[in-house]
C-alpha cells in the first residue's frame, strides 16, 4: 500500500535529485565546483545576503509573533477571532503576490511614496531595496510563526506562572524566567522553519527584482539566463542542504515524527 | 433466551509465544476449557494471560508446535476473522464513526445478514443488555458502563462459539466494577457460552470463574476452582497473590508447632523447620490468657465494616488479622490470637 | 489573568498594528483592482472593467490552476492515505526513515526540485510541455502534507485495537479499511485536502520553472501581469486570486485542524514552509 507513493517518490524526486547532485559535480571542476561557487564573489555575496536577510526576518518575526501570539492566546475579547483570521490570511499568498503588495506599499507609485512626499517632500521608495525584501519576507513569515507560537502558548501550564507569582516574581520576571524558557522549543522550531522558508523564497525576490540577488534568484539567473546548469545545480544543492539542516533542527526539537505539530 | 448455540470446548496444546523482539511471553501451555465453562486467567501484568487470550482469539499465533482447537476444529492456522469468536477488549474498541446500533450490528453486517433479521437480532441484543434507549447515541456520548454493555452486545450478537474478555472491567471505577461484575456473571450463566476471562483482580476472578488459572511470568502457577486456589494454594506465589496470607515459621514436635509467638496444635509429623500459612479470617483476637499466639499491635486501620490489625512479634513477617469488633487497638498493646483448627496450610 | 490593564492595551495596540501591516496592502490592492484609475483613487470611479480584462487575458490560467489542484488532490489521496496508514501501522526504524524521506520535498526549495525534474525528464518533449509536468511537481510538494495530516489523526486514536475488534467480528482487511479506518480519518483527510488544494493553487516556486507558455497557472500569470501589465489589471488579477483563495482559507480555519477522534483538538498547524 505504500508502494505507489514510494514509486512516485523515487521516480520523480530521488532520481532527479540524484541527477542534480551528479550534475553539480560534473563540471570542469568536478566536486570542486561546490567550493568554486563559494569563491565567486557574486555567489558568495548572494549567499551572505540571503542568510542575513533570512536571519533578520526570523528574529523580527519571532519577536513580533511572540508578543502578539501570546497576547492573543491568553486574552479573550470581542474581535479576537477576526484578528487571528486577519493575521493568518496571508498564509496562502504566493511570494509573487507579496512582492506585488510590497510594490503597492513602497514602490515608485506606492503609498509610502505618496505619503512621504506629502510629509517630507522626499520620495520614499524602498520596495526595490533590501528594506523592501525585508518587508516582504516579514509579511509571509509572521502568519506562520504566529500560528505555531499560539499553539505552543496554549500548552503552557498556568500553574508554573502562578507559582512564580506566588513567590513574588514581577511581570517581567515571570516572562523572562517562566514563559520564554517554556516557549523555547517552539521558538527554536518555528524560527528554524522561518529561516528555511526565507532561504528558499523565490517569488517575492522575483517580483521585486532587486539588484541584490538572493540565492534562489542567483540560481534562477544561472540556469535560465546564463545556462550554467552545473553552477545552478551546485548552488541548489547547497541551498537545499542548508534548508534541510535548519528544518531537521526544527523537527528534532519539536518532537519525534512528522505527525507532531512542527 | 435465543442464544441457542451449542457451547464448545477449547483446547490449547503446547502453545508458547516468543515475540519478534525476543520477549518470551508464554512457556508451552496446555489447557482444556470445558464447553460452557467460564475460565479466568488471573495474574499480575506480564504473566502471559493476555497473550494466551490473544492466541485463543487468533490475534497472535503460537510458536511452531502449538495448537488451538475449538471442539473438533483445529483453528491454529485460522486468522481471527474466521474463528467466529466474540471478543470484548479492555478499551472496548467501539467504532467512533458508528452509533450504538451500528456498532452492535457490525458483525452481522459483515456476515451480510438480511436487514430485517439483522435489525431484530440487534434489538434483541440491546434489550438483553438493557441499552435499547441508547441505540442512536454516538460512542463518545456514552459512559464507561454503557460502553461496556455495547461492547458485550456487539460481541454476543454474532452468536460466537466462545466469548473472550480482556480485562473488561479494569477501566471502570470500583463501584461500577462490582455492579457490572454481577451482571456479567449472570449473563455468562444465562448464555451458557464457553468464556475465557482475563483479569488481574482476584475478586473478579473468584466471583466469575468456574475455574481459575493463576499465571506468573508465562507459566501456570495453579489451576483450580476458586476454593481450591484460596484454601489450597500449591505454591508460594499463589498463596501470596490470592488474598492476604500470613506466614509462620516454627519447629514441629510431638503434636505441637512452636513459633516465636507461641505454640499451636500440630497434626503433622515432626519437622525441624516448618513454614505454615493461614488466612486472616481464620484467626480470632482473644484474651491473652486464652491465646495460642501473642504479639504487639504495629498498626491498625479502621475500614468501616471491619478493622485491620497488623501484628508483630509473632512471626518474622507482619501478621494481618481482621475483626468486626468495635474495638480500638492502640499501637504497642499486646494481643492474643487463636487460629482455627485445619486453617493452617503447608506448601509442598 | 483578565486584568485589563495598560499592558493589555499596549499589546492590543501592537497586535492591531501588525494586523494593519498585513491587511492594509491587501485592501489597497483590492481597491486598485476596482478603481478606474489608481492614481486618482476612488474618485475616479469603481469599475469592473479591469476584472473583465483579466478574464479575457488570463481565464485559461485560472482553469489550469483549478485543474491541477483537483488532479493533485486526487493523486495525493490515492497515494498519501494508504501510505499514511502503513506508516502509522508499522512502528520501528524503517517507518521513520520512510517518513523522513517523504517529507524531504518540503525541505528542498521548490527551485531545486524543479531544476532536478527538468534535468531528468526535460528531454521527454510531450511530457515536458504538458500540464502533467507541473502536476508532478505539485504532487511531490503537497503529498507530505496529506500524509502528515492523516498520520496526525491516526496517531490520535488506537486504530489498531479497533481493527482487532472489527477482525474479531469477521471483517477482512479491505472491509476494515473502508468501514473503520477511513471514516475515522475523515477530519485528517479533509484538513489534508484543504491544505493540498490551497498549496497547489498558490504554488509558484516550482511552477515558474516548470511552466511553458502553454501551461501557465494562475500564480505564473500573476507574475507575468506584474511585470507587463498596468497596475489596475495586475491588482484586479490579484483580487481574483484572493477571491478564489478566500473560501479555501476560511475552510482551512474551520476544518483545518485534524480533530482527535474522541479527544480535544490538537494543534496541527503544520510546517510553515508552505508557500513562498
């Protein structure tokens, strides 16, 4: 009963991935292709930029989502459900759409432009810079992280906080000593997922077409415009490995099998 | 009573079980269960009782060489689907996607019984178990006791050759357990079906079993009627496991058994070192000058209908006696006991 | 902890701000899609002509996306549900390893998977230029979600004992599978299905690499329009997409958590690395 899925999987995933790995090592430099790739300034910059962007997005998303997520989980008030729906709505947006929304906000004809012109006389166009990318990445990260954090916050044992308070801990101390440590696994897990997603994000960068290339864009360019299949393959493998490691960390912290809320 | 299936006898011959991970759950076991008999497999967890039941059911197969026979049929190689057994699981295993009626009807649906006949049989079962009003309810709306009855109804509906019950009452609270125990007992007698019942609760075993098979670590410790087991335990394990047992050690000479606590009349032969057992209810608390054994109260527990008194100084072990007298026993006070004649048991 | 103190309002304000950040651009885009002229704002009038243009230009992308989503769902059901059952039934190392490998496509960026597929099968002309090529990518990517969802439900109740119960009543394997296992997995299958369809409709990373001018899905069309069409048309197209996705998202909110059979709800919010 597992066989059909397995066959499909082997044919369309394992085999091609294997070919990809082989291809990456089949260029003139052989396996050294992987190293050369890092040594090429453009590629290296791209890698660094992607890692930095993903990292900052992750941290920002974690902070924002923890504040809002714990707040929403703990409090019941009218309109709460609506707020939660609004926060998770963008979950289904493909990166391209998010890129478009960023352009609407901050592009040449965007809102930020108009507003800043009116206020300061200077046109503020940041859609096509790192800032724009950051905004876009944040946009798709927050919904994911918030959901996971809310789920984790639900499982927090109120007795622990009550015990801390009974021992005299202030609000901040309770947050620092009880809540955050208890949330740590969820924070790390969702942080790793956020990082992995950001690393592999393509659509957003594609639409925003910045001159700073993130790694997926570099891969795309190498493949389609420069027909450097080998380079593209090597870069893809590297990207895949980094992403897989991040997700592996997330899963091993979140619990045993796929069935756990990762 | 329309349970008109002729009860059959069950024979297990040389059935052992070793699990794939190496655990030896059952040593070669041979057991004969008479038609219509209720046999209880009793023992602590890990003793092999559930494994034995599952081998009879067909959920496990015995190691090569073992045989299971239902009457004249050798069913060893038949999977459970074909053995026509009725099984009640510890967790009841009621299907959450069906209501009570559909659950009870399931075995009949599988056998493709005609709808009218099936409905009649289901109503009959619901009535027998007194759950007719629950027919439409979903499983998660039922209480523990109700689920129990549905599980029984479902198992009996198919007119199984044998009824197998795996700790059916363990998941219920004490009060409910007692009540349902009586009901199950009555049900089994009414049906006249051959039944194998697994439990770790000796009260259940004694109340329900025509015969009890006491098991320990994959081996049968003793087989017998409840009275046999209780009054004539054949080894230390059974003596300890069933009820409370008191142990005395002493020297037997010339018709008297001399122990630390005193001397008792002795009908056996002379022996330098003898260990005897007796049940708490066979000892009475008496005035010191009339006592056979003397000791001190270590602790006493008022249980409402009786008081349990723990005594020391009479034996290496603590002696437990029970009394219905409305007395209080101060710790350290001296107490005397008389033991009923013939109440002393000796293990071979 | 129901004290409505200043901290509460601070948090509330913060959360509202975050909400605004997420929702405001959406509203903006919706408005742009139905205004005559974005730059003149709502004063220029509300119109559906942009939507109409979108339909003329991109109707085929909408249909293709729907076709692929449905086909993907069917494939995932047929492949994934039995697979989840086998994985749930067998404990032990091989099962875990298989699970890990099945989940791999989520970990590898869509781009890389697409590249790998093109390199391996790009040579088969007919296959390469048909929508089936895209379908393969989608199935690879969405299958783990279906498997995971069904696995979550199966782990929440003791299905093995239920099967034994059914077997003791005479039911054979397939009978047990269809009358006992599947009905009790309903919530997981539903949640998984919604997830699969939502993911498929919105998938871009894989699809962009795999598409040809004749096999364009909705997100691919969107990317096209962002690059080449005027703002209003692009917005209207985005609006159409959001309208399509909204019912799915609502359904996901309502039915998206596989309910434990007979227990309280379990948060199976899933791997966030769903759509980028």
